[in-house]
């Protein structure tokens, strides 16, 4: 019994000396504000990193955005809607051109002749070409063409806005994957540290230095880390699937992301950003085109009060029997719309209401854009300030862990103090990661808000 106890004491002392050589996380330099941290607890970015360990294609943020803009179905939908708007403009333009037709037929009829009280049978074969042209509709066609032209421009601007939205969502998903991977790295190191703590506590317990409750608490601490690791791995898997979705693709699943991010800067101040947003946001240009289209729609509706001047002509051959005889006709028609059941009046009222609605929507959109710019600017400032606070928090947590470890090793501290210090350190590291990537997301969101 005494031999076993002496062996346990030697083993505990050896473990204590080796545990004292584990580097303290407080000695790790904090990450800079311009880029995400290179690693956690002395690691480089690629150590223990599922993202870097894969064999698939490597994407940068520019690659992700390029694929998203070219492959996302929302972009394809926006382009198709623009093509449809161009086709509608072509339909409106057709009113400037004549209508030409060709017809041929043969009819046979039998009618009662009242003068002779006998039935008469007749035939009528014919070949006829017709042409008609609107000479003037007092602005109807012109207003329709102008309206559809404005709608083409609005659809194109909406397509550009869709591209900006898709690019922003792809960037955010890219940063979320990197964020999740960093948290997994922290979880792995936390798991390793808590396994080491449990081994140390068990050695102390076997040596009779610590009580059994220390072992129980260390085991609970370890199992908590394992549960958190499972959650972190699941969050990473979801983030990777989400990124593919935001890119508009389903494969490859084994992609990797470049962990070197370019510095993102948004020069200027709030007033310059607001002015740039007013001029650059495609949504504002689109609503202005819609407003102009509504004005042309009102003009077209009012033009229905005016007459239509048209010309028509036909040339062909017809007769009761062969050979056919040459025929032609020419006519000019001026049609006055005297009464249409108040249709034109109601069309004008509808067009005016649509114009008013578009103007109200434009006012609301301008206010919304201003809100987005101001909120994004505040988010950038908040993320920067929060990162500095989290960095200081991490430094303090590292120092606290170092002191708690030293106190526990010499018997001055208890297991609760040690576990609390580990938990605080893990939370501080995760908070730094969150602040770093929130800073990136806030900057790209500000860029989107001002129309870049």
C-alpha cells in the first residue's frame, strides 16, 4: 500500500511539472482589428481547422461573390424579368407600324330572291390583301412606348439591386463559415485543456492531494465542453450548407475558404454616405423610373379622351365565278369616343392613383435607405468598439486563467475557481471571434447600404 501511494505521489508530481509547461493563453497576442485572428491559444489558422484540412476547391470572398452573382436563381429571375420588360416595350412600339394582312377564301350561298320567288345560288372566291395604319392617336402610342421604356429601366435597376443583395448574402455566409470554424477551433482547444485538467485532478486525487468532488466537477466540465463542441460542429455544417445556398449551387461540399481576408474600408462620413446612397442605390433609381412610367401611364389614359385618325386599304381579286376581278378600297377614318360607359374617366383615376402610390413609395424608400445607411454606420462603429473591449476582456481572462492555474497547482485555489477561469477564457475567445466577424459584416453591409 505504501509503495502504491509513493508511486502515485511521484506520478502526480511529474504531471504537475509537465502541466506547468503548458503555455498560458494570456501570453497569446490578441488579434488585430483589420483581420480575423490567426489562431487561438497559440495555434495557426490551419491547425485543427476542418476548413483548411479538406481536399476541395479553395474559394476567396471574391470567388464566392462571383459564383453567387452568376449562378443564383434570383439573378436569373431578375434578368428574365428585364427581358420580358424589353419585349413589352417592343409590343408598345408596334403601334407605330402598319398592320398588313392577306386573306383568301371561297363562299357558296343560296338565298331567296323575292322578286321572282325563287332561290338563287351564288359563289364568291376571293384573294384580298389589307393594310391599315394609325395616322394619329393623339399621344396614346407615344405615352405607352415611353411608359414601357421607363419600366425597362426600372427592371434593369431592380436586377442590379438583386445582384447587390445576392452578393451581400454570399459575403455574410462566407464570414459566418469562417466564424463557425474559428469557434470550432476554440472548442477543440477547450476540450483539450479540460481533458488535461481532468487528468491532473485525477492524479491529485489518487495522490490524496485533492478530494473526489474535484474529479466530479472536472468531469462535468469536460462533458460540457464536449456538448459545446458538438453544437459548434453542427453550426459549422449549417453555415457551410447555407453558403452553398447563398451562392445558388449545391456542390462541392468539400470546399475550403481562404482564411486571408482583404482589409475592408469604407472611407467617408455619414453625410457623404447618404449622398452617395441617394445617387447610387439601384432601388432608388428603379423607383424613379417607376414613377416616370406612372406619369406616362396617366398621359396614355388621358389620351383616350381624344379621337383616333387611321387609314386603311385593301387590294385583291374577287368575283362570283372565275376569272376573278380586280378590287380595291381606300378609307380614312376619324373615330371620336363620345361615350364609353365612363371607362376613360375611371382609367384616368386609376392612373393618377397609381402615380400617387408610386410617389409615396419613393418617399418611403428614400427614408428607408437613409435609415439603412445610418444603422449600418452605427453598426460599424459599435463593432469596432466592441472588438477593442472584447480584446481587453480576452487579455484579462487569460491572466485570470494563468493565476487560477498557479493557485490550483500550489493548493491555494479550488476546482471551482479553475473551472470558472477556463469558462471565462473560452467565452472571451468566442466573443473576440464574434466581434471580428461582426466588424466585417457591418462593413460590407454599409457598402451595400450606400450602393457600392
